[in-house]
């Protein structure tokens, strides 16, 4: 079957013999009416528009066109006429300081984004009577590390002024703004025992119905999981954001196991880091190969050898 011309006219029956019966066919000529085939237009990317509010209360805004967390914060700040540095972290589908709904590197296409902004600053003196303070640290990907979990019965748990969601701004007047969560966790681990130190904390601004709460996150199978749909927008540190299918149930379970290992070994939780390590472990035939791969791309973490071995076992040989 032959293609219609540009004006919809079909070529005559009989194939290329278009000169009529009894005429000598001349040399073939290019079809002047059609001209060269136009290049196919690139497939238009879907316009992804997300709803957003300030967690303590605001009108609803709309944002689009971001590819990473810093750009996301800049878009939110532009909508509400604030500085991006005012935003401590974002939660999905809830205005509460709920670490199970923390925005990481993926956003479901139907998710509603709530931005938690700077509230009051407070200082607390801590005496390290044990090696572990009982804090789990994460960061927002844009320069602020904050408290994701407080362990029951720990040193920090006994300090009622310290809450989940508080951003750690300084340790002993040494600012840590711009540090990653693992760097902050390392600083806290290296502080000497029996010597008091000061934490300067910034708590998220609270709505009226949140005043007086001391939010504490507990382990949940849903932690780190995007609540809506399978298709998500994945934000990347470099390059454009991409639409992709969500992880399979087995991959989610493996990432949760690795996230638990991160907390027990390093005092941090990071669902995106855990997912990255799951992908690396799936492609590594041994723990030694995984250690080499992680060292090449995540060398700044200085993962202990026994930790890497447990990650490989948790992904490749789950009990």
C-alpha cells in the first residue's frame, strides 16, 4: 500500500507506471509534491503540575518544571514569596511532621507537597553519657540535616525540648548548614563522652493544631514509600527528573532492610541511598565486588566492611 500525498490524493493504481499506457517511461523523478519527509517531532513530555502548601497554613499553589530537590524548593519559595533557605523539609499528603511521609527522591504523580519552614530557634545542652545519643539523622538534599527519629530511652529522648523534625543548625556554635546527614552523624559520634556540648536547633513552624505536640516517628513498613500510584517522578542530583515505574514489592522490602542497616551502623536513614545500594548489590556477584562498587561511587561514606557484607546478604540472600 502506498502513502497518500500531502494533499490526501492517492497515487493511481498500477504502481510506479504513472505515465499512461503506450508511453515510454522516463527516468524516475522524486515526488515533487511531497518533498523530503519531515523529521518526526519529539514526543512531548507530559506537563507535571503539583499542588503545594506551607505546612503551617497557606493558600494552595502549583509548581512544575523542577528536576531536583533544590529546584523544587526554589519553585515552592517563588510561589509563596519566601527564600528557599526557609524550607527545612517537605512531606507528602500531610501537613504534620510525619517522617513516614517525608519527601525523598521520588514524588507520586498525585502527591500533594507540604513545605515545612523555619520556626523558632532553640539551644540545648547535652552531656554524652553513652556512645550513642539515640538520634537518627537525615537531610533535605538542600543543605539542612534534621532529626528523623529519637530512640526510646536514649539520651536525647530524655530532653523534652528536642523533637523529631528539628533541624540541626550548629554543634558547639560550629555551623553544619550545608553538611550531609552522614557528616553530621559522624560529628556527633566523635564527640567525647562526659563532656557537655550544645546543639542549636531550628524547629519547623507549627500550625495551631500542632502546637504542643512532640512528634516521634516509629518504624513502619510504609516508611520511604510513596503513597500514590505506581508511576513516580524521580528527582536526580544531576540530569533531568524522570518518570518511572515504582519499585517492586521485593525491591521495596530490600530497601527497607538496607535502610535499617544504615540506621544501626551509621545513625542515618536515607531511602534513596538505600535504593541505590540495593541496585548496586543486585549487580554484584559478591560482597567484595559490592564494596568495590560502593567505594567508587559512595566513597565519602567510608562504609565498614561488615556493613557492606550485611547489605549484600540482605539484598541477595534475604532470610
